[in-house]
C-alpha cells in the first residue's frame, strides 16, 4: 500500500469519523454509559482498520462506520422517548445507601463487594459510612454521595437531619403525572393529591412542572405563569 493510498484512507476515515462524532453528540469520557463506551471502541477500531488495512475496502469501512453511528443515534432516540427502553439500553442508577442504611440487595445487583464500596467512598473523601445519607451508583459507574447534614439548634447543639428522598425528583412534567417517578419514591396518587390540595392547587391541568424536594416539599410551576416585565423598570 503506497503513500498516496495511505494518505487517502487516513483522510477519509478522519473526516467520516469527525462528521459521525458530531452527529452522535458529545459526552465527557467519565459520562459514557457501557453501550456508548462499546460503540466508541468499535467505531475507533473500524476507523483504524480503514486507515491501515489494505484488505478492507474503503467503501466497506465507511459503511461500517455509518452503520454503527446510525444504530447509536437510533438507540439514543429510543432511550429518550421511553424510560423502559432507557433502562434496558443503559441501565438505571442504583441506591446503595438509603437514609444511612446499606441496601445489601442493591450491592449485589450492582456487583459491588464491601471492600470496593468502601474504596469508592474513600475516593469521595468519606472514611465512615456513618457520614452518608444516600449513595447512588450511577449508570456510568461513578458513585454520587449525599452526606448527612448537621443542623444547629438554638441551644447550639447539633442533630443529624435525615432527608426523605435522595434527590429532587420530577413527578409532573408538562402537565402529565410521571407515575414511574412516584413508584420509584414509594409514593402514590393519593399522596400527590393531598400534597397538591395543601398547596392550594385546584386541578393538575393547571400545572406545568412539579418536583419533590429531598425534604418532601414540592416545587410547583403553573402553566399560567407570566413574567412581569414591569419588574425590570
């Protein structure tokens, strides 16, 4: 394979890979889920073969790159449209510590032993499990930790504030109840109706967005919200 052919192959693979990467979007390396990680390695290998393997036709190499990229884009689109599909394709976060208690079954599900778990906590500068309120194993393999919070009283004493939920969670989006979020939090429609009634909400159709905060309170945004430009004058 002469210099001219090598140069041509490298140029083709470079620009095809560049265009496909732009089409597929960008993520930091640490944010890649396992499916995207495998796709990146595969596309990289095909591009490398296209550049240097003279037994691989240029057309076949480009077809392979485009095929993988299109499948990746398609899977990404499906995962955006369906939470069930997203769970199958990329998995879902796993709560390993809930309200200071270790979830043994969750550790087994994540295939993490206690030594690994303690090492992951130490990487977060946490050297005692007693410091942790919630620990969530993310889909990219990282560990997100929420520490217990000490709250001072009037007598200058402290107590540990226990949070009801690990993170703020959307339960109504675009006026529609997100039932899966309620199920994940162990809540039901009856609980939601009571909370909205206390907040003075007459109808769910009046709402655009509702989020449950970590302390159990609700952030509520109405459809009829209007910005008063006179405030800036």
